[in-house]
C-alpha cells in the first residue's frame, strides 16, 4: 500500500507574540506620551511668565495649579515685571507646589549723607549703580564723610545713570610764604580763617612780605579757626620811622649850643639799633630879661646842618643820642 500523506508541521508562535508585544509597547508608549503631554502625570509645566506683571504671572501659575511667591530684585525693568521664575518656565513641577517669581523693583538712590565714603560705595553697589563719581569738597566734617549725593536720596534711577557723591576733605592752612601781606591774608581768609598779623623782624626779607603762619602751612585746621600771619618787618625801617617821628621840633644840644630841629634831610639805619640822621636846625639861646621881666628865647636867623645818631633799645626807647636830644 502506498503511504498516506505526512502530517503538517506546527506553525511557530514566537514572532506573533513578539509583534504583539511591540504593538502593545507602542500603544502603551503612545498612551503614556499622550497622558504626559496632557499633564495627567509627571507634574505640570511652568507657564511662560517672564515679562508679565506680577499679578498676571500669579494668575497664570494659579491656572496651572501652582502657588506663587515673589522676591524683589533691583532692576532697570518696569516695577512689578517678572524677571525669572524658579523652577524656570517650561520645566515641570508637582501641581500645588510653589513657584518663586523674581519681580523687578526700582533702584533707589540710598540715604548716604553722613556716611563714610566706604559705606556709601557699598550702599550704591548694593543698588546696582555703575556710574558713580566722587568729588571732594572742603569741610569741617571728618575726612571722607559724604556731604551730598546727586540725584538726592530716594530718587529712582537706572543702573547706568550718573550718580555724584560729594565727600569731605579737610581744610588746610595754605602756603603763603613770599606773598604780600594783603595777598596772604586774602588766601587765608578764603579758607575761612580769622587772621592776625604779627611782625617778624628781619633785615633779609623785603618789608611786608609774608614769612610764615602758625599753624604752619599744610596743617589741617577747621575753617573759622585763628591763624597768625608773620610778616617781614625791618628793624631798620621801624627805627628810622621812630626817629623821623621824634626829630621834628626836637631840641638838640652839642658843644656849640642848643638847636631846634626844623627839617629832616636824611635818616639811615646803621645797624644794632642805631639810626644816623642829618637835620637842619635853628640855634637858639634863652636870654634873661632885665628888671625881672622873665626870659626870652632868641633864635638864629640861619639854619645849621647837624649830623647825629640815636641808639634805640628793644623797647623802642632812646638809650643814647648824640647830640643829646629832648623831644
């Protein structure tokens, strides 16, 4: 007999199962992706809030189920503008979580008058100002003390706006050596000093020239203080002037008699307190009248030229004179 037909081999099930698994995985991935995109799981996406006002940003976050809290940040942007968020917009966070908003507040010129320059610099830097200029002004305040700020404290300004800070520097006694007395006084008074002049006796410096001050030049001294100005004064000039004061009308006596000075021809300082002079004087004598009629002074008709000298002491008194003198 012929053999019967052979049995059909069994069909392999592995590829079918694998395909089914892949298909299922794709479906599951699609479902997962769709539900993720639909924010059914994995948290909510932080909405775009940068550039919005704080109320607008808060509403946008609330609509997504987030709470909002704000922190103020100094900025040149309009006040209340949202500058950033944490977490950042586009990122995900659990629904109900809090998103921190950085909100712009204006930069304010700080109240720095009376502060030190270092304290002022720190306060201005904290506000973010970058165009700060410091100027100096003489003052009786402690050196480095802020005297003024422009714009004034409390003014809103942008980071690049010019800020000028005026800082105290001390008054110092100016150097007036070599000036005339008038110019030296003017320079000292320009600093607000009360000036008293005193003579500085010397034959080496021109009369009336400023020699020095007390306190000395360069000393720090508050405006309104007293300064003594020492001015060159020739002892010779002083004594010549004194001699010219006493000679007119003075009575001179020498070996030839008594004379009354009428004209001064010259006066010269010799040194060591001595002044030499030349005068024109009229000789005279006192005559006793007869019969008890008293005395009469009789003057010569001609003038006589007389040369003499006077020695002055340190108190400007005549210590010696030749011819002798009465004045």
